[in-house]
């Protein structure tokens, strides 16, 4: 998976919006104004939210994922070079679902559920 494939996948999620609040070269994917995926200017991988710190730590302990720079400990970085496409799409979707669920019911209703 690479930056373009990640962005193409994120764009398919209902209500997902691309922004660059941290400047050019930073691709920040949001739903309802909250980040669910981020690709830094260096483009080493995509950072995604996990359900909790323990889940993120478990994923990092496998050696397949890293601590997401500049994010809370409940986030992990999925390196483009070593993360399979199916795994990346699964983790991005999980992050999207977590963030969507944290929105108000009214805001959630404005974004159709994923299929």
C-alpha cells in the first residue's frame, strides 16, 4: 500500500474528507471534523486510531506497526513498505468506525453507515 492507494481507499468511506491543516504534504483524513487517518509529509505510512492504548501497544509489540509520531499512544503507524493492503484497509476502517462512533448521534446520522 502507498500514499495514493491509501487516499483512494479513505475517499471511499462515507463522509470522509481530505484536509491539510498541518501544511502541504500532510494528508489528513477526517469524518465530522475528527481525524481517523493521517499521512505525514515524509510519507512513511499511515497513522490510525486504535480502540485503546492496550490494543495499540499489542500491535506495536508484533513489530509490524510503530508508534504514530505526534499522536496519542492509542494511535499506530502502518508503514507502507511492510503493511499488506488488506491489513491497512482493515486498520483504516477500524479507525474510521471508532471516530465515527465518537461523533454525536445527530452528526453520525448525516453520514450514511459503511456497507
